[in-house]
């Protein structure tokens, strides 16, 4: 996990009192699904500042199909891109904060809402199929200090799942079998309509 400043640790303590829990399942044992409590507080604080919904709650609806990519770069703006399937079309909700993922995440400064075209919706569906998301392990075992966190959540057929990958596109991407995740992420970021310069700084995607 990444190294955090004293400022963000204090902020997370306050955030936990204010009720940002419920965004992620917390694992109690190594073999459990979910993430540890500290990571959950970090990720949840950013999502709450974005006014994002808690996706585990959506698994109660068997018809819900929702995916969300959260990017927390240590030294650049946190951002999230969420897609909700509505019939054959996906609706996109994109958010960017003005802070830094490893420090104070900041306030919401950019928000986009729009529908993908029918062609892009078909492409997204195929990228999700290739990812085989619900079969992926939550954590691939790569732990890094001072790293960038990429978290992908999904809800489909009444199930919720998430994966987290540290430095997904700067450390052994092919060896870690992250090509399908790379392709999906690049597609979402190419179409999310957030500031291109902010995306470039935050993601290292080419």
C-alpha cells in the first residue's frame, strides 16, 4: 500500500467519524473477499468527496449493471469513471477532485454526465467480456510504497466485486496479465470528457 502524509491520515480519521463506510467490503481474514480497513477509508473518502454511490448496495437489484474505475495517483488528481447500463446503452458519470491521491484528495472540480453512442456501448460490452472481471482476484499480491492505486468495481446479476492494482501501468503490466484491464481503462478515460491533461498526469496511459 502507498505511503500517506500525516495530513491525510488525520483527514481519514475525521472522515471515518463522518460515515464514509459502506463503500467497500472489509476483509477480516487474508482469504476473505474485500480490502483492508485502511485502504477502504482512503478510497471511500475520495468517493464521498465525489458524491459517488456505494456500489455494494446496488447488488440488491438483479438488473443493475454498473462498473466504476477509481484512480488515486499519489501526486495527481483523483478521478473516477462510472458506467451504468441502461438497456443497450451505457451512461457515463465522470468525476475529478483537485487534490492528490496520496495526500488530501481535495474537492470536486470536474463532473461529466452523458450517454455513450450505440457503437461505443457495444465496444465497452466486449471489453468487459474480455476482462472476465468477476473471475479476477481482488489483489494480485503487488504491494508498493508510494504507488498509484487503481480500483475497479462492478455489479452484475446481483453480484458485487472489486479489484485493486498498484502501479498497474508502470510496473510489469504484461507479466501481471493486466492487458485487458489496461484496454478497458484506456477506453473509459479516452471517452470520459475529463481534462485530458489531468488524465495524462494521473494515469501514465499512452
